[in-house]
C-alpha cells in the first residue's frame, strides 16, 4: 500500500499540469509563468478571459497525454488565444483559383527507404510568420530554398516578404491567405526573389517595389510540378527536393509538442501551408512557420499510412534549371577559371541514376558523372 501511494505521488509530481488542475493556486502560478514566458500583458478584465482559455488548454493537454498516443501535447503560444486569433496563424485558402503545374512524373525505380534534405544542407532554419496569414509564402519558400540548393550548391535564405508584397498586389491582402503555386508562378514570371538579408520579414502586406533590390536567385525558375495526391507520390516528390504542402490544422495539431502525430480530429479543408523536407519508414518531417518554440523545434512529424488531414491534396515542388538569366547587379566579378583538375567527378545523390532524364535536365551540377559533365 505504501509503495502504491509513493508511486502515485511520484506520477503526480512528474506532471505539473495535472497538479495545477487540482489546485487554484497552482493554476494561477502556472498561468503567471506562462504570461511571463510569452510576454503577455493583460488588463484586469482581459486576464479573466485569457485565464479561462489557458485552463481549458491545460485540461486538454493533460487529457491528450493520458491517452498515451504516439505523440505528446504541450502548452505554447496558442494556449490562451481565441479561435479567431488562432486562425490568423494559418493562411492557406483552398477556395482560391490557382495555377496548375505539370504532373510529377512517376518514379521509374524503387524509392529510397528514407530521404532527409536537412542532412544535405538544403533546409534553412525554422521561421515565424506571426499573426499574418502568410503561411503560403513560407511553404513555397521552403521548397524554393531546398531546390535552389540542389540546383546551384548554394543555400540561400529567401525573403517571404517579396511574395507577400507582390503576388497578389492590387487584388487582395496577402495576410488573408493564398497558394504556394502562385509564388512559383511569380518567380517564373519575374526570375527573381530577394534574399532575407536584403529584405526582412515585416508580417504585413506592403508595396511591391523591388526594382533594384538584391536578387538571390542563381538559377532559372522554369515552373513547378504538382505532386500526386498520395503518400508514395510525396515520397517520389521528395527526391526532387522539399515540397510545398498544405493540410488542415486542428486544435490537436496546435498543441503538438513531440512524437509522431496521427491526427484523427480533422473534419474540414486544408488551411495551412508548410514544407515537407524528409521521410523515413514511419513518418514525414514537416517544417512549420510558427517559430522554433512550437512543436518539436518548429517541426511536426506526421505518421505514414495515414491521411494526415488532407496533407497530400495540394502539393507542389518548384523546378529550377541552369543559371538565372538576370544576374544580380550587386554580385561581384565572376571567379577566374582554374586550371586545376576536378579531383572527383561523381554524383552527389543516388537519385541521379534513378531519374537521369529529370536530374540531367535540372540538376547537372550535382549529377556530373551521370550527366557526363565532368
């Protein structure tokens, strides 16, 4: 009996959220800590609403984790927001007309057991869209950054702000949502995209005035592929680089902290755009745009063999080829040719041989052996 009580006490002590639900003073202390951590400042009237929302989220997190699912829930910046406020952090508008790309060619060989573009240096750090519905720009830029790295060998952190300012100029406020494919079309039309070092993210739609501003694009934007709406289609798509995808964010997803999410609560349409960067035998790795403090270091891992709330329905990957015909005038002089022999002429990725036609059309620089470009 004593052992049982000690075990129960130990289990309770290991879960401060459950303890706080049993103690008004404990909940107040937890909320005060949350306010400080999140930088919240509320007046005496608003704080009552925020406290109720926070306590409700604590209850939901505890109940979720008691189910011992494949993932764990936690508190984060969503934990005292209203439903309308939470929607401001989304932004994929599935009802809008959008450009359609060529269907991604079917794979003509066996797929790799795992692909992770983070380990190849083709993924930048996690970013934060803030309370502007600009996720569609972040989902697109994540794909562009990866494919640009594969095509040129240069990982550039591109500016979502240019898409936010320019893609829907004169038509709609970019913070009210959009499509990743419209970003790819804009880039193909203009052959430019500013690096974030030259244009910082402001989190609001501004004037599209980029004449004379730095262009970070070092390859020609040739279009996009629409990715087939299946798990295998996305595994195949990831051989080309990170993919812009969209899915339905639910309350469960907003509370995600770690593990492999298998969300069964979705009932609506896709409402949030992100970037798929990896897969293995059990999951897909999704780079989000809610900052590094959300989820698992800014990522959510989604289960394979699961619908994942329409994750496979609206996906595309950008295509880049060769050198950008409009080089940045701020670039320095071209490097002088060297007489030194190339020490190793080889393919950097195993997919070079599997997808020779495609890789030699778009990614000669990393498939030199297969493409005869030594």
